[in-house]
C-alpha cells in the first residue's frame, strides 16, 4: 500500500500460494501420486486400468507406464512423476519404489513442519540421511560375476514377478538373460550392454508360450516374389541402401524416338541395366538380398531365377539393426558388394501364414530380436513391458556386478541403521534423519498390505529378525514368513535401489524447500488478451 493505494506486482492471472499453504500443497500432491501407484508394489500388487481420451485401454501394474499415462496439473505432482521417468530411463525398474518413497518422505516432512522444524533443517537431515543410506547400501550389496547366469536369471525373475504374464515368466527369464548376454561387450575392462541392440517384435494370434529369442532380426515384410524360395539355409545376406530400379532424372528430359528399332534398343538397354543389378548380387555370392529402397520387377525376376530371396523397402532403422545382427556392411550399389560385406545366417525364412521375414542363427550377432506372441494387443503390451524390465535389470547387474536382496530386507536394514546414525548427530537435524529413516518403513509395510497381511505385525517381525543380525531377512509375500531373501533368490540390481533412494530424496528436498508458488493461469480471451 502507498498512500492508501494498492501496488499491484503480479498480474491478475497469477495464483500465489505462500508459506505453509505452499508446503502443504506440495506434500498433498506427492502423497496423492504415491497413493496412485502404491497398491501396485510387489509381486502381489494390483493392476490399474488406464483409458486415454481416444478410448485406448491399458491394463498394467508398471509404475512408469501408469505415471506416464496419467495427466496431472499440479507442479509438485509433475516433479514426482519426473522422478519416475528418470528412474525408468536410468535403470528400467524400481519406479514404483521411488515414487512411494517420495510420498513417504513428504509425509514425514509434514509431521516435522507441524513441530515447527524449519524446512532447511529437514532438507539438511534428508541429505545427510541419503548419503549415509547410500553408504549402507554399498555394504549390503553382493558381488556377482558379469556372466553369472544363475544370478542373472534370479534378477530377471524378480523383475517380472507380479506381472499378469507370470505363467510364462520362467521362459521369458531365460530369453531376457540370453539376449543381454549375447549383445554384451567388454569395453575398457568393463561390460557394456546397449538396450538399443535388443529389438522386441510383437505378433498377435499365437500363445504366449511361443515367445522366442531370434539370434538375428525379424522384419515386418514379405519376400518380393512368390517365385523366390520361402526358406534359405546357410544364407549369405547382402544389404543395399539404394534403389535397384531405373532412377528418374533430377531435371526434365525428353528422348526423341523416330524409328521403331530405337524403341527396341531403348528397352533392351534398360533391361540390360536392370539385369546387371541382379547379376552383381548373384556374383557376390549372396543368396539373400535386403534392400532399403524399391526393387524393379525385372530385377526381381532375374533374382528369383538365380534363387535369391529378396526383400524391398526395408526401413533404415531395420537395415542398421540387420547389419549389426549379421555383422554385414550396408553398401550403396550392387557393384560395391564383396565377400567381406555379406552377412551370414543359418536360416532366412518367411514362415507359413506369417507376414514376417525371420533371419536367425547369425554368427556372433551384436544385435538380437525377442519375438513375442499373444492372443491380444493388451497382453502383448504387458509382455513387452515385462521383457523390457527384465532385460534392463539384467544389463544393470552385468555392468555393475552388484546385487541386493529384495522383499523389503534392504529398507528394513536401512531404517534401523539410519536411526542408530541419527543418534550420533544430535540437535534438530537428528529428528530429520530419524524421519528420513522412518520413511523406509513404507516399503515393507506396503508389500505386506498388498499381500493381505497385517503391515504392522510384519514390520515388527522384520525388525526383530534384523536386530538379530539377519540383514537379508525379508517378507515372503506368499506365506507371510520372514526368510533370507538372498537364499530364496529374490534379488535386484544395486543400481536400481541406489537410483530410487537418491532420486526420491533429492525430489523431496526440492519440494520441501518451496515456500512460495506462483502459478500463471491462461488469460481469458486468448494469449495476451486483457481479462474480461
């Protein structure tokens, strides 16, 4: 106010929340997002049905999928969803855990704010707690060999347990592990696996049991001509990027023909040019041709006559993937083909009644394809999500060589050791570290709750087991017993848990420190228009 007149700083379309109101708004948003996915946590979690504005239906318990598909307006809620997105991109699993932890941390912060503890002290305590938690996590990790197939199978099995495709997960476990082990390479003394080198193809109408790992590539194409062989064994595959047809000129041109023999000569010359294309492919020793562009009918005729299996109009992405799988070179012209540029495969075929080309049995492939089959699109989508989770966690374990026990054992050990650590700190920060430790109770409690057990009783049982030094003790969600999760084979990659702890704490710290929210609403009457 100045001389009785109000001074307007913010425009009329800016909504402002300050102090405790802003903090409570962010806390409520984080808790709401966490509660939306909390019931999906664990092997016995429930599924969510998501219906888009266009009527598309998705049924899943994958946290990343749920949070990506739901539309939120609150900025605090968007930050929590960003945590899930980062978790999914960096690790591929543990998104639900990360989001549920953010919700629990914000709930604990609410209790501390009520006790008049300043948000800066809460943030300090949370950061100290996070650093200590990551140290404890390293102590709890178990080292495995990068090609320890038994442990890698356990990791894939844990990631896929609880999905609606559990009836075939024993087969999918092996497919996921074998796929990653095939494409993993040693670089600068460490194992590196690129997720882009595993292609997932889906096919409706078949049983889920028919899923398979193809040591090669599957193309959504059919062979060029029915006159070509349907199967080629001991294939020598040529990859050509340019069209195998007469190109149109870049500028307008006319050919003047005054005699009938000129027409014949022109046609013969064109035919000879096209025949040279086919002859060059056959002369290279190739019996399979994959072309990124079109193939003229005449070229197709000569190729079929030479017993060559040809495919045209293959997308560039699939061409590059095929080159990796076949250890072949993509050439620009047929005459550039050499023995060295060809790829090898045990079999190239177009299966009966299928509109796909399967290239399998490649020598030492750097890329592989997982072919999934299912009765419906919904089932195939869930199969794909399960396989993606399985392959990603196996990659993490192979690259890091570290695993952790599951079943809430890590969180129980963390909450107990963090409380011991808090006692050594003192002051009001101690209360914040204790609150940070308490937030970890949400994971074993949720696992118990989603499995139909009393969460308080199971938490007490877990704490009792860990007090006796059983640091790998976790909850068996099927019978409610407290067992050694490491011996049971319920394990997960170290990277997944580390990322969820770090990202959840950092998100909570950011939100706690906000004491003023200024939200600009769209102005009525269009952009820049004055309010009505």
